C-alpha cells in the first residue's frame, strides 16, 4: 500500500501516492475510461458554489447600501496618484484583465485533480479554506467601508457624474436586487479595503502554500504586485485601500490557517469536514470511501500509513514521519 499524506491544517493537502481506488476521485483524476464524478463530490461542489454566491450577494448588498451614503467630493491627496501615471478611462480594463487572469488560473488549478492523474490537492478541502478566508476578510471590509465613507476616486464617482450618488430607494426590493450587474460595476463608497486585492491575495497565498511550482509562485506574487499598481493607476482605489488589503488579508489568512482544524487521518477528523445527511451511518461509510479510496466492503478498511512531509518540485518527499492511521 502506497503511503499517503493528508494533513490539512499544516498545509499538507497533497496526495503522495499515485495509486487510488475508483471512489477516490476527490484527490486523484479519474481514469479516462471513468470520467464521472460521484454524487457526494458533486454535492460538495454545488454546496460550495451556493455558499460563495450567497457570500457575494451579501457583500454586493452591503456595497449597494454604502453607495446611498456616498457623497462625491475632491479627490484626496494620495502618494500613489503622484507616483503612478493615470491610465485613463479607456485603459481601465487592464487591471480587470489581470484580476480575471488570476481568478481563472486559480480556479483551473484547484480543479485540475479531476483532469490530470498525478499527485494533486484536495479540491473541496482547499475551497473550504479559501471560503473561510474570503468570508472573514469581506466581513472586515464591510465594517471598514461603513465606518468611514471616502469620496470615490473612480471616474463615475467624482463630482458631476450622474452615478456618483444614488437617489433614495423607492422600496426594499430595489435595494435587495442591487441592480446587478450595473450596480456592482459602478458602485461608489466601498473603498477600504480593495475587494479585488482580497481575492487575489487569498488565491496567491493558497497556491503558495499548496502549489508545487516555485516559478509559478514567484510569478503569482509578481502579478499581484502589478495588479496593485494598476488598481491605483486606474484610480479605482486610493493607495491606502491597497496597502490595508495587503497586511489585513495576509494577517487574517495567517491567523485562520493556524486556527482551522487539522486532518490527522482519513477516517477520523477528515470525516467531520464532509457533510452528513440524515442517514448518518450511510454518510459516514460514503465519506470513508471518498477519503480513502476503499471499496464498499468494510473488510477493505485497512490501516493506512500517514506520511507527513513536503512534496518537492520533482515529486520527492523529504522530512518524512510515518504514523499509522486509526491508532
């Protein structure tokens, strides 16, 4: 039996074995002849998408609300505005293009275990951690931009723009619908701190921890630095919005990463991270199969070797410490 590695809290979400049962598709790519995804994994993915959508709706609702409070005024003095030339409205798409590249690249990376058969990450568990980081950071962001409203530096938020101020809503439904997507694209007042930087920093930090390509990690950090400058140069945020995002997101991710529970073995605490239905016995059996790749036969629930180590770029494992699971 090949050694496997399964610690979550310490960042060891990489499978060190290349052999897996047909049910272990959450961590390994399916064989080309078996492309289907189990219902349990699909249910997890759908649940995560629902949670992310709900999070973004609450964040959009808060941003819509602060737009009603926004009062345009002279652009504040900003060091970044002096140092970085203004791109102009016709080039505002550049920063959005860089952000879209980071977003799509991260999503594709997290789902590559379903395509490539190699040592990869636990897709669902990584997204659980990412969602926890995003929720915490965006709650802090909402509290911050409601605390103090700054005059928006973006072109549609300046004095004289028809979009800088919103008339009082006629009813609650007008607020709840948030005028998507126009209300999201042309919002004002939700400045400190940058939402784009929250997503980018969380994604890059996650890949830095669980990714295996050093060059990609360095390129990712460089891309975030470039995006930071582009956001300021596009006058979408003040420099303080970007600076606060850099240290707030990094500190929040560092703190939560230490607090989130670790995964000592595949059959124990790992099962607690998977959703349970009313039929708990059946759910536990299904969760055990998902995490271990065993067949439905309880006789196949053999003890496995847990290996705690670090996967290097060439796939070798160093600093190995073997522990029997289930002991």
